[in-house]
C-alpha cells in the first residue's frame, strides 16, 4: 500500500506542473495590458511601465513563467496590487470558507446520493425506483445557478427561513447555528447535481453486485433483505462508488465559483470572480492553482481509498 501511495503522489507532481503551465498561459494570453487594468484608465504611461516591470510583464513569456514557478515552489505566489497583500495570505484566508462549503456539499451528496441509489437498486423497476430515477434526472438537469435562485426565492424571500447570502450575520456573535443557517442553501445547491450523479452510479453498482452468487447465497440462508443490501451488497459496491465520490469532490470545488458568487460566500470562488474583474493576474493564478492542487490531492486520496477497498486496484 505504501508503494502504491508513493507512486500516486509521484504521478501527481507532473499533473500539477501541467496545471501550472495551463493556468499561467491562460492568464498571460488574455488580451489587454494587466498593468493598465490594475492602475485604471487615468494612470500615466510611466506608472504603467513601472508596474509592468515589477510584475515582469516586460519579459519574455518563458522567463515570466519560470520566475512565477520559482516563487510558487518557494511559497511566494506574489503580491496582489489591488488588495495590497500577499497572494498566499489572501488565498489561505479564503480557502477555509470554500473547504467548509465543499465539505458540507460533498457530505450531503454522499448521504443522499448513496441512499437514493441503494433504495432504487433494491426496489428495481418498482414505483420507488421510477420516482427516485425521475428525481435524480431533475437533479442532474437543473443548472446550479438556477436552483440557487429558486432556493433563495422560496426559502429566503418567501418563507424567510434562511439568509440570502454571506457566511455569518452582520450583527450578533454568530456561532455554529448561524453558520449552519447561512450554509444550508449554498451547500444544497452545490450538492444537488453531485448527489444525482452519485445516486445513478450507486444504483448501477448495486445492481451489478446484487446479481452475484454470494448475494443469492446470503438470501438463501435467510439473511434479512435490508442487511443484504446495506452490508453485503453496499460493502462490495463501495470500490466502484469511491472513484465517483472523488470526481464529485472535484466538481463541488469547481462549482463553488458560481455558487459562492450567487450567495456572496467569502471563499476562493468569489475571490476569483472579483480578481478577474480587476485583472489581478497573480491573485487569479494563485487561486486557480490552489483549487487545482486540492482537486489533485482529493483524487489521490480517492485512489488510495479505492485501493484499500479493492486490493486488485494496486496490481
């Protein structure tokens, strides 16, 4: 297991290097002068030229990339001129709220997705299977931004149960209850599509396991049907479900960009939208690189989990 883990970590390094190249090139090749965009339309040519030199924009593209990569490897992502603070500090401050939102959304998607998939598989071709299938189809098909607006309209504007945005109340001490009230709608929005995909994949994996000989043997011995599904079948289907959970973890990290914007959640996603509007290139590069690094690490952890559940994966 240790060898497999080291091999997966080693394979993650070139992936992150490739991500850094893509992130740098996408931002560097955007039309326009970032220095002029940062300073504004009334900045003098001298100040624009000075800022371009400080950012290294007057150097050839390969030199700019190597300079930026060297800073990344040493823990220096540069300095945000719009915020007048180190990029790394801003990213770390915003990373906590994003991880809270992503963890809550992933937990909800696993809970409801796996439960729905198991229930549909056990009641294959019944009315419950059809109803769950319809609900999962709606969850996959509904755009997250549209679902977010519907939830805000219903539960915030009409019913007044939850706040419309933010991570905590403007007044008062807040606390865990206040955090959960603000977390409810964005986490449900982010979890809906992930839960639907996970539910469909869980149903398929469960149906495959329920056709196996050992399941028929367990039923022949008189094992309770609920125990057959929840213990024997689900435990063996977990190896097929684990990679899907990893993919959905990446989805909720990426989907946090627009969900955080709709709900004004103070995470990395909202930071990226604001930084793009200001053409704060170093902050955009740092934020995207942080999300990509988390995505790679989550996938490595998922592969290790799958290997622990199914030793054949390590072969």
